[in-house]
C-alpha cells in the first residue's frame, strides 16, 4: 500500500521535511518512490512547496496521505484553480 508522508531531513533541532510517496511499511526516512514537495516549519510563516499535479496523480492510483500531509495539502491549495476538485480525494 502506498502512502504520501513526510520524510525528515535537516540538522538536529532544525527540521526540514520532504513530502514523498513510499510504501507504507518502509521506514520514515527510508527508500521512497517520488519526491512531491517540501515543508520547512522553521521559517515564519512555514514554507510549503507542493507539486499538485503529481499529488493528484498518486492519490488517483491509490496512495493515501497521512493526516499531517492531508492537512498541508488542504491548507496550501493552489489559488488559481478550483482547488475543491483536487482535494476531494484527500479525506
């Protein structure tokens, strides 16, 4: 089963995350299939960069986002499109 989750990067006490597609059973920081974006909680406001086309594709083939990633997708939807269509399958 595929999941879209956070992969921790960065130094001690300075977290930086990649949003990746991986097998659900792999380690948090282990092997991943594709990098879909980044999340930097250390900046003010936190910086989120997402590849919405690829996220939509992976959700359509059955990847399930974790709660945290679903929240990031929902709160950082692209403003130029109808974001409702892209986020229907997140929950």
